[in-house]
RNA sequence: GCGGGCGUGGUGAAAUUGGUAGACACGCCAGAUUUAGGAUCUGGUGCCGUAAGGUGUGUGGGUUCGAGUCCCUCCGCCCGCACCA
């Protein structure tokens, strides 16, 4: 029997399992290497060929590093809380734990077929209490900590209360929610109180009052905030879970709503999250996405007095205080709190109408394309801090309430939006740039030279900028300021299938509950209560088990996935999330493989939690993933048939335009080389049972095709199980790697798999005859065979080191082709060859390793080293160019130096023929590479 | 609009530091051998041309003895952000 992959793969799969081949433990003697796949959500649909792509790539590296002598941590587990299981539960009444369990079993079955070297004894599931106990623990620590900006790290709230008790909050420089704090201060000490407060005031507060002030400092805090409410899912969503005004999962509309929610003060870490990007080896595009999302801008916060409103001011953030002389009006967000106080009676109705108009506009409409500038004058004026000139105050929805102070100083000559606004409403555009025509638009060039700008005139903007910040601060109406686009993350979900909070309420004050673990209770339905409380409120007894009530929200999906890579290091620890000695040993993930779609979600949140845990000293590093590779999507190739409209007749591709036809997706299982199996098609679906066909000249029905996303509805899904059944796991592994560079999106083409399968079959022929008898000899290999071997080792090693997975397969193919041609069956060559095959085709590699007399498992076979000596050829073949065009090849002994080669080539009759009497002007000899004669 | 990435045969692609463009495969063509087979083997295959030869890495230019690779221009595609002050 030719290459009996089924027998081979079954045999070794079983062997690995019995021997616990992939079990690893800490070993101080060995250097560690940590290879991780992005946490999979076990969906019910199972895997298609696109899913294992990254898993195969990471497995290849895991095996390669292990053979190189590293102690390799390569775990796998499940991000098993989440919306789909719960949506299914709502529809069917089945407990999400049951469907999740079923999906995991199916997932595991498919993964096991592919020969991955996972240490399954380290499997984790976010939905198991042993795991989420530590997710809750991290939440509790975030609740108990704030961010000390002076120390630039997290610090216990207890140190803050101690400070308050002695000094009040005057000198406290902690990250704080200004709105939450002001609100709390006003509730406690009455309207208009703005702080700071003294130690006496603090000490006089009751516990509830203190708790509400402290809440503003916690890293995990409760606050009323505008959130993304998704009515269809019945929950709030984080900003990264909303795409274009619709929910990422399900595509349901999302509206803004004010709700009391748990929040995460990720903004405290904004700068470190930005800085950290420089220390990690990720793709530039993902880093850029994160930089955008964090959105750091530096400038100044300027204060404008309001005419006829003594003591009232408008704060404005600007990155360009150097253009201050060009500011001639202010624009507030329509929701800005000052609007109602300053609007004049004459403008009152117009302003109210505009506010109503913009409030009714959904987030989606606001984002939808060009609508032109809209806005409304308030009737009020601010005073220019330098000239004292009155500046009209407008409101407009191009100013966002949520960014900066919700107000801008408009510099129409220097900002395009301000320019457009001024144009739209007939406002002046005072020129402040030398030689710039303000009719054409705003000038945003930082090298422009200022004019009409007092002492700044005549200098470049980039020079004035720091001076402007300094001078405006010295004048007392501005402070230097850094602003971030990043918002704190909503951490509550009004859902059942997630981590319950370790929180109960006592007199309305949230309290940690840590003397026993809060477990997810059973409920009678996975729906909100009649009062609109989340599903957990349905759990009678549980819901009031402590204090007045328990926290009814659950944590979002990203909670469990933000730290899972740590748990793999110490998965069964019941005293801590991960023992420090183990995280010190395994350290950062050395290679993280997964999709690029988590740029602003998982990949940002896990960096945030890692930094926090590092601040606590729980772990000793503050970036989770040192290097990351994002695999591209594998696209499907769909097939189409063409039905004559209103009939049951199908026309072949070539003749589809002769009549009016409809293009229909047809199952790719019924199509081979674009030719439709018409009988199978008739049997496919009842309505096609009596289909008629108009064929092409060859008497075949040819289908059309197109590359698109793989999906069930397009009937173009290729599933790994079928391919493993037909070709074996080793073939599938090699083929997925062979398709092209990992990062690139590429179409799947099942036809191509035969080439890779043929390569593995050809490889077995080096080791065994068609009956499976061992034909490996102890003969001394030829120098050609040795050269082939060492060339292959070199290429495979170098390519794996630069993560060029696809070219390795080609190198192995070339090796097999050459060894076959050389009829090489020598152990000295074939044993190391089996070793380098190991990462790609582990089952077959084990088999041929044993044929070649290898000892033990190929998994632990030392990675062979290539010997430069064996690569040397006695003759070198030079392409000879004349004026850059190759004319002939020249064989010379390898030991010749450039001068000698030059002599040989000049003596060659072909050279004189090419020169045709001309004198060579220049001769370039690149040793071992090329000869170029100019003349 | 801004930022990031990318354009190479019929297809997936290779060419790592500027040195024979198209390796390795798929597909296709021809042949062999068998044959119900989606089997196997050999040869060919960028394009134009019978050939010699010419030409060729999105377009146009530049640097260089030599450019897919470096620089400039334009065109096209993909991804991200998008009133972020």
C-alpha cells in the first residue's frame, strides 16, 4: 500500500497520548520558549480550513524550538463565556454550559486530528469556577487600587484614605474621574463645592460619603456614564464591540444611554500603553491601530472669560495654542453644560431647536458621510485672552462632547473644520499666516510663518508652539495639557453567561465579597426580570445572599481573555492565579499567533491587565506578547451555476450570456475542476431533481467561480476533517503552510493539495518500498546527497528563524526531489532529513525517523546543524552579462579568485564574439555570483 | 481626508544584504502506461517569434556596471481611523 497515512497517523497519535509526549514542566536547566495561539471561542459551527492555519504555524514553531532544545510551553484552551451560547440558550432554554461543553468536545475532536503538540493537561476554560475565581480576584484588586500618577503605577486605595485622613486631597496626584469626583463632592458637601477637601472634612464624612469619593479614584469603579446600549442583545457594549453604530456580534443597532456601570480606568494607563508599543515586535498596522485608539495629543487647556457672566469661563483644549491670535469665535458641543446658562433670550428658541435636532440624531447618522456644517449661535460672547476682543460663542455637533472639554477655540485660518464652519456661517477668517491665501482653505502646515500674532509674528509655528504654551501658562489663563481619545472601558454586561462580580451592596455601597467565591447561580430563564434587572436577579436566594443584594451584572467577554496566557503557566494553582516563580520562568509569550481583528479589544485590554499585575508585583513583566504574527484569512472559492430565468434549465458557463440567467451558488462538493457532476446536482436538492442542462462543446457543464469569504450559505466551506480523511493530517498541515505567506489573505484551492500529498508520498519512497519494507542502507552517502541534505537543513533553519513558513515546504520538496534523483537511501542523510521534517509532518516524520534508525521520538530529535563544508561545490557556474544582459554561462573551478575568473572569461571565445572587436571598459566579478562586462 | 500595507505568469507564489526574475506547486499541453476511476510516470509551459532574437515584475522617470529590490511621479487594490480640536 502506498503511503498509508491513516495507519501512520493513528499509530503515532496514540503513541504520543500514551507517552504524554507533549507534557511539559518548568526546567531551570533549559531555556524556555512560549508559543501561544489566540484564545478560541468554541463556536457551534466547528472549524473550517481557515481556522487551523494559525494553529499549524504556531505548532511548527513549537516543535522546531523543542528540537532545538528549548523547553516549549504550547498550551490551548477555551474562551468559553460569551454571547452566542447565551443567545442559543435564550432560544432553546438549554443551559449555556451544556452547549458550550458540546462545542468544546467537537472542537477538541477536530484539533486532535491535526497532530498539535499541545500540553492538554494545562487546558483552561474561562467559564470554569477554578478559572474565573482568579478573574474575580483581579477585578477585586482593580477595585482596591487606584493610579498614582506621581509614581506612575497602581497603588492601594488604602494609602489614599490614609493620606486623606491626614492631609485631605489637596496634593493628591492620582488618576481620577473628574465628573464622578465632582458629583460625589457635591452630593457630600453640597452644590458648588469643588474641592479640594481637608482632612477634617474627610474625617467627618460617613462611610457612604467616603465610599462615593473613593469611587472616583478606583481602577475598577462604578459610574453613571453614556454607554452603548444594544436593545436587541439586552446589554451594553464596549466601544470596541460597536462597529459603525452596530453591534460587532449580530449587527444590531446600538444607542447611547446613560446607565450606572462598572468601568475600568484604562485611561490611567494610556501613556504606558502607548510607550509599550515601542518595545514589542508586532506588525506596524496593529501598533498603529492602537496608537490611533489611544489618540494622544499634547497642547494646552485655555480659559476664556465670558462677557456679562462674571466668573464664568469656558475651558478649551487646543493642540495649537500658537494660533491663538487667529481665534475669533468659540464652538461648544450642543450638550455642553454651559449652553443653557449663557444662551441669550433672543437665541433661546433657535438653540433649543438645534439641540433637539442633534440629540435625535443617532451615532450612526452623525457618522454617515458629508452633511455639511450645522450649528447655532448662542448670542453670548467670550473674551479673547490676549486682545480682549469679543468672540461669539456657537454650538455645533462637529464638536464632540466626549473629547477634551467639549469646546474648541475656532481658528478658521488654521483648522479646516473651523474654516468650513466660518464659511458656512459668514464669520470672519482673520489671517495669521504669511503668504497664505485664506480663500483657499485653512493652513495646517507647522512650518508656516505667523503674522498678526503679536510677538510671535515672523516665526514658524513649530518654533512658537512651545513658547505659546509657556507664555499662556505664565499669563495664567492656560495650562499645558495632554489629551487622550481613549475612554474608560465599560465592564458590566446585563447578561447571564459571564463572570459574576465578587460584589454585594450594603446601604447602596458596593463591597467586595472575598471570603467565599461568588459562583454563577442557576436561573429559570436567561432573560431580564420584569423590572429590567439583568438575568442574575432571577436567582432567588442568591440575589439577596449578602447585604441588600448582590451585583446582578456579569463581566464582559474580554475579562477572562485578558490574562489567560498567565494561567497556562500554572493552571491548577488554587492559592493564586499563577505562582510568581512559574511566571518568572515562562515569562512573556515569545510568539503569539492569531487574527488581526482584536487590535483595540483583547490586545489592548490584556496589555492593560498585564501592566496592572506587574504593578502589583504578581508578575515580573509588563507586556504580555513580545512578538505577534497575524495570519491572513483563507478565502473560499465558490462555484456557480446559471439558471435560465423562470425555468429549470441550467446553462454552462461559456453560454451563460446567450439568455437571461440567474447565478446560483452550488455546493463545491458537486464540482471538480469547475465541471459540475450533473447527476449529483439533481440529487442535491429536490427542486433540481428534473433540471435540464445546456452543455458546452466538450459535453460538460462548466461552472463559474469567484473567491469570497468562506461561509455555509455560499456552499464553499472546506472542512479539515474531510481533507484529513482524504489526504491525512500531515498533508493538510504542509499544504496550509505551502499556500503562501502566513500574514496574507489567500484563496483556498483544494486541487493544489495533491502536489503536497505527492511530495510526502515521494518522501516515503526514500525510506520504504511499496510493501512498506525498510530500504534504508548504511552506505556512505554521495557528496551530492550530502550537499542536498545540508542545503535543506540550512534553508529550513534560516526560513523558520525568520518565520517564513511557506518557503520551508518548497525547500523540503526540492530536497526530496534531489534525493530521489540521486537514489539516496542512506541513513546518514535520511535520519537528519526526518528530523527537519518533524515540525511540518509530525506523524510521518516519526514513522520515517524510526525507519532511519532514529532513537526515541522525533519530537525530541536534536535539530541538525548544517555544515558549510558540505555545501561547497568544486565548480561555480557564472552567468556572464554584457552590459547587464546575460549571454552565456561559464563554469570555473571554485577556488579561483576574481582576477583569475576575469582572465578566464576574457580568454573565452564567446566573450570576443559578444564584444565584436570592442574593448571592455569595465569588468565586474562578484565572487560566486555574477560577471558583468561593460563595453 | 489621514495613517499602515500591497501590486511579479492562467493560479498560489519564490527571489533574505541591489547580482541569472518566475524556484516550488496547481492548472494547462504533448507523450507513455494502465485504465470505470479524482491513478501513475516522462517532457514542455511568462509573453511575441518557425528561429536567431526581442521583451517582461501596476505607470512614467531617476540612481547604478547591474533594479522586482533603492529614490521620485502617477494609477489601482486591501486594512485601520475618520469631524479627536
